[in-house]
């Protein structure tokens, strides 16, 4: 059994050129895990930020679990979520983000074969508007040729 993809950040693939990918874990509460497993999660406009030697996913939306008990009434669906990575990985990514002007972006959330929720983050370089147009042209040409081959 492979990984089950819960959500992808399609906007990141459009706005950025992905240079490197890295799998991380996340610190989530129980009701967040249940909600995420039902694909009630969105990665659009989310980023990975570094502070005090730790990595955090910011602006990642996880909808409140509908069967949650009343004791969690102050739930913030876009709170900062700590990412679980080795210290060396955090330092390496943080130095690349600082020096080269790259961005760390969440790409997808999935369930690993061991049953854990994982976040795939990418080290990305922003695309220019003409690069985005060129990519759309290539995609259209590929779609047309595939249609003609059928």
C-alpha cells in the first residue's frame, strides 16, 4: 500500500520552480488529524518559516472536526504548526532560504504507509510571469498532441 495523498498545493507548482523536496512530520492535535484524514485541509498561501532553530508551517488551513467536543471552542484553524525535522535539515534549509533568496513551500499532505500524516515541503524559486505563461503554453501543446493521437 502506497501513500494516500490528502491535498496538494497546486498554486505552488504554478508560482514556483521546485528545486528540492523534503518529507517532514507535523505536530497536530487529535481532532486536527481526524479532520485532515477527511481531506479537510488546504495548503494554498501557506509557507514554511524558521525561528529559534525550528521550522513551522504557517497559514495552513485545517477545518475544525465536525464531531469535536465543546472543550475546544477556541480552535484556530490557521495556527502555526511545528514541523518535525532533524536539526541538520532545518539548518541546511534555513541557510539556503536566507542566502539564496529561496522559499520553503508546503507541497502536499499525505498519509505514509505507516499511517502517519506527512508534509512534503519544497525548496522553491519564484517564477516570473513570462515563465508561467511559457509553462501554460507547453501544457496546452501537450494536451493538443495527446488529443490528436487518440
